[in-house]
C-alpha cells in the first residue's frame, strides 16, 4: 500500500472516530409539510424590527437558492440573532456564514418548536444538545454549534474547509443530504455579510466563465470568490 493510500485510510478512520464520539446526528431537516404543524418561536427580544423587514427586501433579489423571495423580517431577525452571537464569541464572518448555511438547510432560518424525531430550534438540534429551552434559544444553540465546530476542526481549520462541508460535519445528516449545505453556502455568505457589515457583496466573474461570483477582499489583499 502506498503512502498516499495509507494516509487516506488513516484520515478516513479519524473522521469516523470523530463523528462517532460527538453529539447525536441531526434529524431530517424541516419540510414544508412539517412546518405547517410547528410554531416558529421568537429569535430576538421584542420580535422583528422595521430594519429587519428592510433588510429582507434587500436580500431577496440577491439570493439564488432556497431562500430567494422567502426572506422576511422574522427570518432576518433569526439570522441577526445568530450573527450577533457569532460576534459575541469572537468568531469571524466566515463562521457566521457556516452557521447561516446550516439553518437555511435545517429550518429555512426559523426557530421551530419541533421537527423530525426529537429535534427543535434553528439548527434542529436533538435532545443530546441540551434542554428544549437551550436548543430553542438562538444564542445558546449557536454557541453549541460553534463549540462542536471547533471540536471537530482543531487549530481553526474550519476557516479553510468548504462552508458546506463544515456545516454537514457538525450536523451529521444522512449521507444523501450532505450536499445541501454546500448548495446554500453562497446565499449564506451573502446573508452573513449583509448582517455583519450592512453591506452586500457584489462581483463580476473573476474566472472569466460569465458566472456571477461573490467576491470577498481578504486582509492580505487577496480576493476569494464563491460561485
């Protein structure tokens, strides 16, 4: 067996071990049929604000996937609660995008009082993640999500892994659902950036293939683009 093959096997074994010793796997994301029988709990004290409604109107035409045309004041208030907690814990904007990608897939950014199996809240965290009150508290649920992310990705390596992969590894969905987090990564980046700075990322095609890209200028002067 070659060195590369040995390394691949080793990494695979480590991944299995990491996944097996963590928190329980997520239940299936909330479907439209499930949502019809659930209550969307408040995400912020006092409820959504006029500013949340305004931001929703700005975001809707910028999004390209599940949330396009479906952002409203409530969903913006939930995304805002997540970003505020990410900032409070001194993580960066990318961590906010990872969290937002997760809740887009799990609940369409809604703090539900139920879901599949015993899962609840924005992240559809199961009973092993905490009490009902903790899992439906956006700040606590986000803190738990970030803590598990750091546990799985030592030395802040989540900063360099694809957003969708990080979200899926924390959530541990069924294998056939893993791809969904990557699909929502671009929109999550737009939402996170808007709430982080009040600005919106725009960009032309850096690759020259005519596809629109989200472009972020890094502190060292390099540009990172997401399709």
